[in-house]
């Protein structure tokens, strides 16, 4: 009754994205029966204060809540931690300093997925929360790998991306498609060779419509982090 | 940073069903933002020995694994436990005896969903694992509420239901539809006014095809248990 350690999943940010992460982690696993799958523990705490509000508007600090989840996952016997929320990675260094467990970084997972999809360098678009953009979570890590990053302008964030994310958090995924697809299409028009969906709500909205019509490789950061988790587990 | 206790979810049986439970729990919650959702902790351990094999074929006893999960959920501060696996409820009394936390019974949740769908009494069909049928998990609880229960015969279990469940556990949900829908249709022909999908893999297969064509109320035990969990949380 021992064996491989659990993958710890710090979630609830939002809860739909972390449930989808568990679903995709399962579907992406080569498996013939239950026992071939990865043991995983999902700490889904949707009460964790909003990450973008904390960074941009003086909202409540999420770090104590994040550290509580990490301590809980560590106490339960996890061997690594995945966090299916891009914006929460703004607190990555503080979280990693608080635990000996490796925390798989979602931006590295996204970069590995760009390469897997054949986009090895050049200009890529990034759709993300205002918090993730303000913290520049993606730029240093992607630029170190030879990419340049373009992002929506302030009006596009206000009119397209932020409302699209909010619709997913309110369970209105079908309505989220149009504004998010429009934002991706504008990045394509500005020369992006691929678009990273750098907020885990965004793929849920994009998949609710005819996303193939956007006509670009899209990096789903839920899938990218699930694939990184399977690599950690040797699957 | 305190507040409502977590819902504990003892899962991994199978992992796709427990991920789907988390997704449905989220989508069935009236919510406008992350913070309106239920905090939940999913203990997904797909290594828990097969419940049907344990009951019918002398396979390894899952009870120590189930109790380890319950102890982990209790230690992490959960306030109640939901188990999105029907067959595991064959060990319900031993699990409930081991914890002061209430364990929401999936058969009671299914009965409440029959009533919600307007089926208040009479003959209902049950699709489930051979283990659940052998343990008669449904009959006493449904008969006490005025239902009579009909089930597939041995050939239907061998040729339709058991293969359908195995296909879902191997991530082959689309192929699972035909045999499972055929089994449901045969119960309808024998007079069932509704069919309880009494194994959490079965709704995943049934939803992969045109299930409305079956032409009967279907009780999805994943949704039924999610609704019971939301009632527990006062949502």
C-alpha cells in the first residue's frame, strides 16, 4: 500500500480549470485500467483571494492561502506540486521557498508545449489575466528560449480578455468564446505564430467554440501542465 | 482564512469519474466568481484495488486503501465525504465506522435524483458493476422508498455492461456508448420507468452518444452525488 507519491494539485483558481486539469491529466495518461493512472491529490480552494485583484488593486494577499494548500499537500504525502492557475505563479518563488517539493512551473510547461507543436522560436501571442501581464510572468522565461512575446493592448484586455475570463468563472463558457477568439485573432494579425492561452480559464472558453478557425497553434496551459506532470511521473 | 470545511472526495475509482465529479460539482454550483464555489479536496488514488474483483474473485481487499484515503481527508480538515464510485459503497459501513465525518451515500443520492426527475415509485432499471449487483447495494435502499429494481441478466452483464465499463476505464468513452445504451434499452423493454446509471463510469459512456434516444429518465450517479454534496454545503 505504498508506491509512487501523489501528484499534488493546488487548485480552485478557478475550480472549473482545476477540475478540467484532473480530467485532462487522466485522458492524457496511457492507461488500460484504473491502476495505470497517476495518484493525485487536488486541493481545490476557490476562496483563495483573486490573484489579479491582489496584484493590481490592493486586494487581499493570496499567499497565506497558497501556502496553506502547499502545506496540506505536503503533509498528505505528495511528491511534486502542479498549480493550474497562471496568475498564481506570480507567487512562485515564495511558494517554492516554503516547500522541498518541486513545483512544476506552468510557463516552462507552456514553452515545452510550444516546442512540441513545432513552434521553436519567433513571435508568439499571449492571452492572460491583467495580473499575469503586469507581473511579466511569461516574458523572461520565453525570451530565454528564443521567443518574443506580444500581448493584447489595454482596450483589448478591458473589452475582450478580462470579460472572457470572468464569463468562464461564472460557468458561462459558451459566451466566453467570441471575445477570447477575437483577442487571439488580433494577435495573429500582429504576426503571432502561435498563441499561448496563459490563463487556465481561457482554454475552457476557446474550446466552447470553433477554435480551429483561429488558424494558429494554441497552447492550452491546462494540457501543457498535465503533460509536464506526466513527465514528472515518468508516464 | 478559515470558514466552511472542505468537501472530501474519495476518488480515483476510476480517475475519470472522479475528475468528472469535480467538474459537475463546479458546473452545478450557482456561482458568479471563484469565491462562490465549494472548497473541496479530491483524494484520487487509482491504485485502490478493483472493488468488483475483490468481491467476486478473491482480489486484494480495497478497505485498507479506502480507510487511508478517509484518514487523509479527515486529517486535512474535511467536513463530509463523497465517494464517486458505487461499488466502493459495499464497504460503506466499515468506512463510516472509521470516521466521525458523514459519508454521503451514493444510493440515497440516486434515490433523491429519481424523485427530482418525477419518478416517485415503481419499477426502475439498474446498470452497475457485477460487484454492485452481487452486493445488492441498491435494492434495500430503493425498495424502502417504494421502488422495485430490475437488473441485466448474466449474459447482458458479460456482453454489454462489463465491457462498457472497462472501455471507459481505458479512456475509450465513445466506444462504450453502444453496449451501455443497448443494456439500458433492454431494461426499458422490461418495463423500467427510469434507469439508474449505478456505476460512475456508465454516465461517461452514455453521454458520449445520443442518449436522449433511449427515451427514459436516466439517473447520472455522478450528478446525483454532486447535488447531494451541494445540499450538504447549503448551496
